[in-house]
C-alpha cells in the first residue's frame, strides 16, 4: 500500500511539472502550512523619489538588502535558526546567477554543493514554495528540483528573473558616467537610503555641487554675493526618463540665479546644456554586438550660426546598427532645420527648412547636385547598454554628435537616446 501511495505521489508531481501548475504539492512544514511568496509590490521610497529625476536604475546596498529580506518572506518561520549569518548581497548574487541563463543541474550542483544554505536561500528568494526542494537532501536533488520547476513554469520564472534584475542588482547612480557636450562631468551623490541627493559638475578645473533637491529634478546651493544670499538652481531635465531608459540617460540642464526668498529667477548662468551617458558596467562595445538592431527615440540639438541659436528636438529619431559592417547610422529630422544622417564622422544634411525666427541657419559648406551637404569631420560618440551585457544584444543607446564649420559657419551639438524595438529586446537570461 505504501508503495502504491508513493508511486501515486510521483505521478502527481510529474503531471503537475509538465503542465506548469504552480499549485503542485510542497513539503509540509510542522505547522501544516507551506511558504508563500510576499504579496503586493515591493515599496522602495528612494526609487520612487529618484524616478522623478531619472529613470536610470539605481539600487545601493541598503536597497538590495531590503529587497532580499522582502523576498525571504517568513523564512525564519519555516527554517528557524538557518542562514542568519548569510550576507543578503551574497543571496542576491546567487539568485541572479540562478536566473541568468539556463543553468544545468550539474552546473548548479557544482556551484552550491559546498554552500547549501546559500543555495537554499537563493532559491527561496526566487520562489518561496521551492522550500520543498531542501531539507535532508543532496545538492544534486535540490538542483534537479529547481530545474524541473524552472522548466515547467517559464512565465513565472521569467517574471521573477525580471523582478530580480529590477531590484537585486547592486548598481548605484553614483557609478554612472555622464558628460556634457563640453566634456563637463556630471555625477550624483546618493544617500545611505538610496536617494539621489546631490549633483556635481566637474569641468576639470573646478567643481560645483548642487544639493537641497526640490520638485524632483532641481538642485540648489547658496552663495554669498556682496552680503546678499543668492540661490543657484540647477534643473536637470532627463529626456531619457520620457523614453524609459534604464541604464543610460540624456537630456539638458539649466542653471539660474534665484532670489533666495522669492525663488524668482534673477539671471540664467547656463541654458540648455546637453548631456548623455550611463553605466559602464552595462555597456556593450559596438564590436561585440551580436546582431543587426533598430532603435527609436529622441534627439536634441543646439545649433548656432553667428549670434543666432536654435534649440531643436526630434521625437522620431532612429538608430540602426549593422552587424556585418559594424556601423551605426543615426537619423533625425528637425522641423525647423535639416534632416540629419550620421554615420561615424560622416554627416549628411538635407531638406533644409526655415525656422520661425527667420534666421539663416544654413550651412556654408556647399551642397552637392542633390542638394545634400556632406561633411566628414564630425565627432561622434555612441554608447550601447543592456541589463545583461553578456548577451551582446543592447536594448538602449545614447550618443553625442558634434560638428563645427568654423568661423561664420554652423556649429551643431546633438545628443540622443533610443530604445530597441520589441523584437530586438535582449532576453533576460543569456542563452
């Protein structure tokens, strides 16, 4: 009779694994209940505040630890006295490793056979109900149990893999490398709770730090000027936030003098300063990109000629990467200037359109017989990023293009940001 019951249980487990049913039996606890995953979304106040400034991912040690504790829902109730000395960051890294690629049973066994507690806690973080895979078991059994659940529940596995990438990767905004078109470095200072609290500008000769954040994207400092207190305000305008970029950003900032009491703008120190950049840890070199790609997004440009300036924007810019040639081609169409195509140092300007100010903003370089102006001495910098760079399939990119005709000519500074088409999006897990 016992043998019959045992065989029946095996049949049930096998059938459930094949159908992907999340309700297949779990090892009962002494209370007769089973572990469950935490209900509701993980609340992270620092992340919510930072999103008002930029959509760039930012999680420091404190935030990752809080998330892992959240995922370890009722761990101590079902595993009393176990794992108290295991570092939460180690658990995060182990869970990320387990959800990165289709690891084989043997790979998992070899990775964790000497640290079963870390393995147990990482799997519990992925799905609490997999507590049943552990106990008086071997590493081989636990690894096989995890792999069978993973392969039978692809949607749930991909969902938690995404969730881990969005909360458990230790990558803080103070690690981002962002620069302006004039090579001024922009850096963030992050508080212990993960909140972005300051912005610093470094031009190589001096630094200016702005703090006291207001309205989500404004930072200020106070200076004494002839015994008057003047408030300098930096407004950081992230266009990358509009696109939902995750590991890079682009946009422009302004700096103004304000009356400290009324906050009235007294003067503009800097206006529409273009910037772009991101996380070096998430960057993919162009020569390593694995396939052809198409991206869509926005471009911004500041164009000057003589005393005249235009601030331009195109919300339908495209970037195409050709794997065979290894080239990136950017196209942007500005309503009141040229259509621009950039390929490395080569730029083509076509279809000139007058501006509402009636400024003459045409290039002085002669056009060819087709009315196209071709130049070959532009400076171009394009950075590609992905949540899992090891895939070599970027999901977003930002860049900068600079061109100067010289005296009496046109000067163009342009930055852009783009996201990959849905068909190009990198899988969460390397294959």
